[in-house]
C-alpha cells in the first residue's frame, strides 16, 4: 500500500485525542495518537535543542513512520501528536506528499489543563531539573518517559535566563507559545494545499469548519463526527479550572503575543462543561 499520510500538530491538550477518536472510526483510516511516543518525544526535544547526531532524526522517523506507512493496509495513515510539532521539516522532507493540520486551542485552557490535570508529567520541578542537568551539565540522559522530555529554550534564546526562574505554570505557558511559533514557522514553506489551520473552539461551534477539515483530508464527513466534537475527550479529571488572576497575568506576560497571533486576544476564557 501507499497510503496518504497526514499529521495533526499542536501543543497538546488541544483536541488531538478527540480528532484521533473521530478519524479512527473511519474504516479506511489507520489513525494514531502520539505514535511511538517513547521514541519520538525524546527525539523531538533533542532535535529542537540541537543535540541529535547528523541524520539521526531522519533515520528514526524512517524506522518508525516510514515502516508504519510501508505496511499500512488502509488508504490513509495519520498521527495526532504534539510531539511531531518539533519535527515538521524532517517529516515534510521524508514524506513530500503528507498533509499537516495545525490544531490550536486557547492557550489559557491548554496551560490550565496541563497544569491542573497533567502536572505530574509536564514540566514538574524534579523532572525539569533532571533534563536541565542533562542539557547543561552533561548528566546522564533521562529515561524516555514523558515527564522528562519537554523542551527548554535554546542556549542563545532570550528566554533561556528567565526560564531558569519560571514556575511550572510559567514553563507550560512558554511551551504553548513556543510550540505554536515553531509550527507556524516550519509550516510556512509547506504548500498551501498540504496544510490546514483550525481552532478547536471553531470546530466545536461550526459544522462547516469541521466538514472543511475532513474535506482537506479527503475523508467522508458525517453528523456523528460533529456530535463527537461537542463532548470533551481524554479527560482524566472532569473539572474545569479557569486561571487565577496571578496565572492569567503570568500567562499574558509570556504568551500574550502568540494569543494575539492566533486570534485569541479578544476572546474571553471560556468554561468547559463536562
């Protein structure tokens, strides 16, 4: 088989699991959520920080995604994964016909979701210090568990010094802003007919926009798909916690420009009903 490949890139906590569930229901799609994550997440962070050997990133992607596509028996093969957000140029070079969906969500909801629901696996103090020691002091490489592998600013980045003093919440806010910056930057050279930008909030509110996403992917659309997007998914704690005033100020200081760039500056923080 020679399936059509597509990759959903995002910050995470943005509807990637929901999209995975919706597309997995189609009989001609082999759909994944964070495919081979224990290989790809450490690779993505090391690649972003310039710590991979020459040719290493392409080799790992060829051994994982390339092999999966080779043996796929469906017409479409997709992965919905924030880990791929750091690897777009390499994926585009390896799979020149692949399509990319940039899925975004209000950064305040993303940061709050990571912080309150996945705080033990996303930029916690101990795991962050272990990765810092590996990057800066030459300590032993951490194991390939999710909690250890979240990017730091690059050494020549203006944010590097500030990042050392960030709280866990501020690190998460930086992550949301930076990963979307990288996605926008790296998708810029990709052909217009191979990339699609959409906000999660708009997919939930506007049936036509969700149908447009399916059309972009050349997949059949149904009312059941739109209904699926009305319900939150991948929820380990069914509760919504709007940001506190202090958190809102911290988030705005770090990610305010990206909120404006992605069209969220004038939107109030919404409440998720479970």
